[in-house]
């Protein structure tokens, strides 16, 4: 893999982590949303990553390159809704209360969302550092060629 390939891998990871952070922010913003366009409470969203390599081959537990020598990076395969049941709170005055006075709320834990956001932020920062290091290597290579 050449240095531009490293930039492609880091760039794809930056895009994936940005999307992960946006999904976490959406989860936090909708933590109290009791009615969506679908009619029920908001469902927590999860981002699923996968390798962008067309095919990966391994031997004795070591990853070999994809068929064309390109590692491929990372891509988002899906954004899926959490299947767990929401929380039921007793609030008979709420407009979305059922006949028993209970309201269905999303099962979103702010602490879990903050940990996910911190993970996305750190991964984004590490990939930014990788891009900067690669840019430095490319610049150094050009300086060597000039002399």
C-alpha cells in the first residue's frame, strides 16, 4: 500500500466516525421523544461498521491484503434501530399516555451515549493524526526528491 492508500483508509475511517458521532448526537437529542413519525417512541440507533475491502484473506490468523492489494478502509454497512423495549413511566397528564396513564420513552442512557461519543471523538482524532503523519511523510519524500 502506498502513502495515498493510507490516506484513503484514514479518510474512510474519519467519515465513518463522523457518522457515528452524528448518530450518538441524534440519540441524545431524542432521549425524551415519545412520538415519532412511525407513531411510537424514538428508538436508539447503532452504527455498524464493516471493512471496505472487497475480499480479505487470512493465513494463520494474519490478515493478507484484499485481492488487488488494497486494504480498503472502513465503511458503514448499516444504521440499525435498537430492538429493546422502551421505558414506561407513569405520567397520566402527558399527551402520549396510554389508558393506564403510562408513557413509552426511548431506552437511552446518557452515560452510554457519552461513552460512545468519546470513543468516536478519540477514533476521529487518531485518524486525523494518521492523516497528518502521512502528509508529513509525503512532504519529506518530496523534499528528498528535490535534493
